[in-house]
């Protein structure tokens, strides 16, 4: 998004330049984002082991004594 924190910030700054073409601009930004995301390596969890589950609460079916 041109280095801005969000697409909203980009459109707030430059939206007036394309007032009658915002759908075209949105489609172009979406296409650029799609290309960028496709070029990145996918995240994997290979080699990572899950942490063991810890009991944090009594099961609802357990009755208090």
C-alpha cells in the first residue's frame, strides 16, 4: 500500500486523485497484493513440535464436592 500502514491511509491520502475510479484503484491494489503474497514462501510448521496441553480449568462435567 505504497508503504502506508493500511489501504485506508493510502486511499485517504490519494483517493481524491481517483475519485471516479476508486473501483479500478482497489482492483489494482488487490492485484498487486496478490502478486506479492504469491511470491513469498509459504509458512510451515515443519520441525516444530506442539506444546503439550495444560489443564487450565476443571471440565464442566466435573461436580464440585
